[in-house]
C-alpha cells in the first residue's frame, strides 16, 4: 500500500504490524503490534533475540508474507524503481549466471538496456572490487565475494528501500569487517534507505543511524536507540571511541533482559 506522508521524510511506515503462523493446529505469534517509521536515506539496524521475528518482519516489508493485522505504508516511491530489494543471509545469487549477469539481472527485468545497463553494471563491479571477476561463475568465487555480488546486484537495481537479512553472518571476522566497510562506502555514495537485520550489536551500532531493539517472541519494539557517530565511518576506528563501548553495553543490557526473561 502506498501513501504520501506530507512531510516527505518517512520512506516507510509500519503500523501495528502483527503476524501469526498456524502449524498442525497450533498458533504461533511471531510479531505483535510493531510500529516504526523508517526515514528517507536512513540506515536502520534491527537487533533482537533469536526467534523474535526479525526475518519475518523483513519478509513482511518485502511483500513475501502478508500480515495477520496492521499495515506497511510506502512514501515517495518512484514508479520507475522497485520499492524493495531483499539481500538474504544465504548466498542467493544465480549459480548459472556470471558475476556480470547476476548484477545485471534486476536491471534487465526492469527493461534497462544497452549503454545504460553496461555503465551501471561496470560501476558496481568497480566499487565492490569485482571488476576482475566479471565473467566468473559463483562456484569460482569465495563466500565473501559471493556476498559482494549479492550486495552489488541489490544496489545496482536501485530500489527505494534495501532490506538486508544478516548478509554477513556466515563470513569469518576478517571478511565480515571488510564487507561492512565496503557496505558503508557504497551506502555513503547512494544514501539508500536500508533496513538491516543482524544478531551483532557491533554491526548494528557501526552501520546504523538508529538501532531498533526487539523483544522475545512475539517480537515487539522494546527500544529505539539513536547512533550519533558522524559519517563517513570506519568499522575498526569506531571501536576506539568510549561512546561506542557505552552504546554496545546499553544495547546488550536490553537484549540480556529479554534473553533472561525467556528462561524465567
């Protein structure tokens, strides 16, 4: 559903969103009354205990699931762009396509052709460090490089809102940090509106403008914490800041309360 918000600052409005699933006659409430505004050009990070409905939330925003109640409203969306693109935790690039073909996939589906298509694909090959691998197939790439292809494909398609579901969770710490810095660099260039799901407090604080902390299932919003570090940012440099440690502790305390309450 689309709407014009008047102030033209909210790219996405989530209103009283709830989702339940029925399995073998048993009803499970995944999300309950989630209400949140995500603003244009904002990098919004979402953390919460395992099983709290973070991925369900993202699937609802992407239109892959329908809510039990509530609504998702979009504002100021161009008719010439996709509303959302979803980057999955698993490497979801097409194994039968080359790197170039994978990045071009969404653009071709939108009817982009010729020099415009080539220019966009080349640009994202360059900024993700994949120029030398444009004709490689996924089986020839490392895990980190496959995730780069997925990120490049999503940004190249130029969606209004980019949804990311723990895209670096399966990577080792070194590759994860490198790709986080790369994501920050690409985001600085595009200023894309991003909703980013993660289990990592470090990742949420380093990447986000705000950190949304969710409760145990059924997932609700427990707290929204602003991250006031300037941009551009570098992952490792941020960690030297005293305020960074204080924010990590603040978010951890909120999550710890939820983890312990689930064991009570």
